[in-house]
C-alpha cells in the first residue's frame, strides 16, 4: 500500500460512524482564577473537501466573556480535513462556569448539520483567601477633632484675601495699556514667511517680487505715517522724502519700480530678480531701522532733568 493510501485510511479511521467529522474540545488551563484568561480549542477532523463552519465568537458580558477574535489553524492535506479554532475567554465569577460556545456546522449538499460541541466548562477559583473569618478588622480611628473657632475665621480671611488679590490682578491686566507691535520685528517675520513660501521655486517669481516689496512698503508706512498706502510710487517716495527718510529715496524707488513693472507692465521675473529685490528690500528696512534707533538713542542721551521738566 502506498503512503498516500495509508494516510487516507488513517483519516477515515479517525472519523465517526458513517463518515461524520470528529470534534474535539480542549480547555487550557482547565482551572483559572478570576480575571485570568484561558483558551478553548475546537478541533475538527473530517474527510477531504468537507465544509466546516466553526462557532462565531460569542457576544456576552456575563460570567465568562470573550477577549479576542477567533483564530483558525489549518493543518488539512489533500487526503483529510483538519482545522483547529482557538477562542480566548476570561472569567469574572468563581465556580464551575459554562463557556458560551455554539455548535460546529457541517455543510452538506442536502443542508447544514450541527455537530454538537457539548457543554464546555471551566473551573474558576476566587482570589480571596479560603477562610476570611480569621481576619480581624482594624480598630476604628478616633473621631476627627474640630479645629478651634478662630481657625474658621482665619480660613475665611485667607479666602477673602485670595479673591481680592485675583480681582486686583485681573483689573490691572484689563486696564494695562497694550504694547504696540514692533514694525521692524514684524517686517523680519514677514520676510521670513515669504522666504518659506519659496515662490520662485514654485514657478511664481512675480508673486515673490511683489511680496518682498509689500513687506518693505508696510514697514516704511509704519515708520512714516504720512506715506499712506493709497499713493502712487512717485507720490509715496516724495512723501517719504518730505518726512525725513534717512536714506536715499532712490533706494526705495528701485524696489517699488521693479514691483510696478511686474505688476502693471507684466515684465518677466526670474529667480535672479527675486534674489535682488529681496536683498534690496531687506537693506532698505535695515538701514532705516538703524537710523531710527540712532535717533532715539541721541534723543535719550540729550534729555536731562531740565528737559524732562520742560517737557512735562
């Protein structure tokens, strides 16, 4: 007899009467403590080509509860069907508990036949000691002594002081004069934001030129309020010169002129032009800020007690 024929004979010998599949159930461990997981394995052996449906994971929240989805291990061959389904449970009440597991279904051409698994039980032990009667409770503590009456007044006074302090702090924050933002710091942050956009690399060098020019113009408008945004470029440069622009007005005109050519005349722009405009705009802001800080330092140095009284 060949080895394949011998395996078929062995598989058929493992089946029940009439070629019925064999169903085996194994519980590991058979005894668990409350809250300890355990595994139930259902193994089915049948002839090759059999269609077996294992029980679904029970949806229960009782004394025994399912933990994980069902896991099926297939050891079938061409001569025999051999699969094992594993279920993980956890028990919450001590005693001999029944696992809520359904029957195996054997699908046949004439219909579905149930293969009864039978009651699956597990022994659940308690975590408490076997005999708790020997345990003596602790003696009751003495009642809490009430504090002296003056403690109540001290606590009330402390609460009133804390509330007054918080109200005063909130009032000072609310009425504190808001600190005006620094134009130079805002311009540097705006320049950095335009750099981060990398418009030239994205194929939009014209937008980059306009953005750098707008940052420069916004800074100058903050420093020289008479140069408003509604002015044309020549009017804007004239207003800056009239208000004492500390650098040559032509430096501002070079940046704004390039931006106007790109914006209104649709002049071409490239990465080199973006680099030049960004450098010139930053230089204008830096030079104006340097002159502004030098003027403030000179004004502070020239003040004296008499000057402060005269100013008052």
